[in-house]
C-alpha cells in the first residue's frame, strides 16, 4: 500500500513537471531582467512599446564610390521588397525621390486642411479669369530669376501650389537634403531601413527573421567582382535582441555544462568510481529539470539569468549528494531514512562526547 502511494506521488510530480514544460518560455528581453517596479524601467518599456520602432532593422553598405553604393543599395532594396512575407516597409532613399508622385497628394492634403480664408485665397488665385496672369508671372520668374530653387520648382509647378502656408520654409529646402538620413555626404555610406511584418515578440522570432533577411541579402551578392570591397552591416533592435540572447544562452549553457563536468571530474578524482558518478549526474539533471518545470508552471516565463543561478546552486546540491554518498559508504546496511536518522542523532550527541 505504501509503495503504491509512493508511486502515485511520483506520477503526480511527473505530471506537474510535464505541465510546466508545456508552458515553458525563457524571457531574454533586456528590460524584463530589470526590476519591474522601478519607474525608470516602466518608462523605458513604454517608450520601447509606443515610440521606438522595435521592428526596424538598419542595413548599412559602405564602398569607396558613392554611385556604386547607391547602385548596390538599390539592388538590395529591390531584392528585399520581394520578400513580402518578411518585409512590411522598406526605405533606402527619400520617398519624394523614389515616388515623386506622392508629393502631389501631400500638398493637396496640406491645402485641404488650411483655414477657410487661406483656402479661399487659393481658389481666387486659380480662378479661370486669373490663370493667364499666373502663368505670365511664372514665365517672368523663369526668365529673370537667378535662384536655382525657383528655376527647378516653378518649371514643374507653374501655379505655385507648393507654396503652402504650412511650409513657409519650403523655398529654402532642396530635394537632396533628405539624403542625410540615408547616406553620408559623399554617398559612400548608405543605410537601408527595413521594417518587419511580424511583431518580433521574442528573441527566437528575432533570430529567425534576421536569418531570413541575411539570406535574402546574400542571394544578391552572387558576383564576387561586383561586391568586392563592399562592407555590409546590420543593426537595430532585432540584431541586439538576437545577439544578446544568443550570447546569454551560449554562456549559460556552457556554465551549466561546465559545472557538471567539473563536478564529475572532482568526484572521479576523489572516489575513482564510475557508477556513483553517473548516478550523481543523472540526479542533478533530474533535479534541474524538475525545478525548471515547476518554476515554469508557477511563473509561466523564466528569465535566462535564472539558469545561471541554477548552475551555481548545482554546487550546493552536490554537497548534499556527497554527504549521502559518504553516509552510504559508512553504513552500507542501513536504508536512506535510517542513515539520515543516524546522522541527525550523531550530530545531537557530538557536543556531549568526550
């Protein structure tokens, strides 16, 4: 009867551990490793969630020639845009240079949202009886103006629609000024902004998505002569999360494995026996697995730092295992419960012995 109850207890423990492993999830987010009750940590999380673009990847290309960099960046951008299941949006040059037709929609929206009095001035300015005067004024500006901006703009905008009151400084802007967000002054360094289609909620999704993007970029670099001397780099939140999580996972795996190897080596050097050493390692692995399963069942998500502490606590578990092993060698005929009782009894009697 007692044996049946003991087996039932073990079966219940195994079911709980299995349930914990079914919902096991390791949290490798950097901000989640910090105390969640701190206002600064909560503020950083809100900024990351609502203001920072957590799905944006930056791909940089550097060559010795600006025209060559622009050409290769266009090839990479065209290839990545074919990956519609991975990429939601991509920008490698100012939108008005790649799609100049969109500027008309922006200007129309700005005029439409002007106050009624300002919008009325536009309608009066473009009245049918005044169109000839407007065109004559544009012809006069093109004939006499020495401003490169006027010559470039008024030849494509004869009705002066770009002079929206909301853009009072538009006349001082140039179409090339937006290149500063995408390329260096000489054009030898260029950045491609890529936004993922999925949310990239954890480090595994970041790693898988980044691997697919790298594979797509490498598929363009098939001509060694064309890509000779080209430096391609990746940065952004997906890269940070992927590299940091992979590094932490690798370090913690080596920590646990290294601890177990050192324990096995020290036990072998001390006792010179294989079977107890294998039993010791098996019990340590079982204790570690049971702890992870029960912790996942209670908490849901476990921090990867917890595995580092688990590797440290394995040393304490080894101390108890060595004590039990020494008791087994000292009292080979006693059961585990009797050995424990005799050990406690000897500890109580030790202060009164002479």
